[in-house]
C-alpha cells in the first residue's frame, strides 16, 4: 500500500504539486479584497475551451488592460484591477517571481475547462503555471492523468500545463484562483525544490468500459436528435471529470457523435479542435474575451 501511495505521488509531482504554504488566512485576505472591489468580471478568453460560467480578469497583462486575458510572452504591466487590490499586489510582489501574465479566474457553480494542453502557441521558453486558490470548495478539481486534484487555499500550486493534458471542474460554489504564468527564475526553482503532494489531495477515477462510453454516446445522440447539440457535446466533454481518460479523449467522443450522425462539417470542426487542444494551438484560432 505504502509503495502504491509513493509511486502515485512520484508520478504526479512533475505535473502538479504544492510549492508553498502561506500563513493561514492569506487566501481570505485576497478574497475579501476582491469582494470589496466589486469587480466587473469578463467572459473567459479561449471561449471554445470552456463551458458557460468561466470568467477572468488580468492583474498583470502585456498592456496593463485587465480585460486583456489572451496570454502571450511579454514583460507584463500591472492592470487597473490590480490597483484596486493593494494587499493582493503585495502578496504577489513578495513571491519574487518573473511574471509573464497573471489572471484572476472565476468558475461559477458547474463551470469547467475542457481537456487541453497550454502554451503550445507560445514561444519555446521555460515557464510554469502557478495557482493560488483564493476561494475554493471540496468539489473543485483539477483533472489530470486520470486523477482529480483538489488545490486547497493558503498555498501556491505548480502546474505543468504544457506536458500534461488537464481540465478543471467546479461542482461547488464560486471558485476563484489567481493564475500566474511565470518564467522560471531562482525563486521559483527554490519553491519547486520544496514541492509536496499529499495523497489526501488526490482522488482516483475509474477507467471507462466500452459500455460506459456507449451509454454516454447514446445519451448525447438523444440530445442531438432533440436539436440540443450544445448539451449533447457537453454531456460527452464532461465525461472527462468522471472517468480516467488516459490514452483516450472526451473530445474524440464528440467527433464520434457527429460521425455517427453523418455531420461531416462538425467532424472536421472537432478534428481541428482535437489537434489544437491536445497538440498544437495557433493564435489565429484563439478568441479574446468579449
Ligand atoms: Fe490549462
């Protein structure tokens, strides 16, 4: 048993880990400041990658505009939203990170990010993504390598979003994270050297049988036939949060649904998405926040 636990943690450390623990209450300081600022949340950029209910604002962006949330390599400038959050700014500054972009991401109840990889459209530089959970709940998870990981508050978490296909789901109340895209500097290397991962933060998921996947497809086909195509797609995409999809893809189930219905145009759309989401994205396809 102990070996299994250790093997599991060893396997996941390169993908996700806790790299810093703050004093208790740091997340609440940020959450209270955000609440007090009464922010005007914008829809998430990358609209194809998310369900309804995902919102974002930049704290640091390429031009200092908080509504600019389509990330790219840059030396970022603080935004108007950060100016409303002085305690949050101090907490970020004290980390001593080499920032590329910093966003506040809000997932409303039931909201999710479909399975994908990040950074493939960016320059080839050494960078990592960090998450600081500001306000979360026990039903908010990062999904990765067939496991659900709950990132608790008062901590900074490392995610390697380029090398590991991942998604996120929030089945509880509003979830807010600060999401940092950072170039790797000495401070970050030191944090990563002290990374930890506890089995208590990870939940396993079962491998789907062919019957499981066929049942999902039948449910989706019924929705399709009722002209509820978006719901049909989401039924299949949400399988990623219920099953271990290692070696398979929930996106491919959507392509399969359209193939079975003889909708060649949509088969093409989803084949394109499978390539872009899981292998190589291009700026020309990405949509900025509306
Ligand atoms: Fe991601």
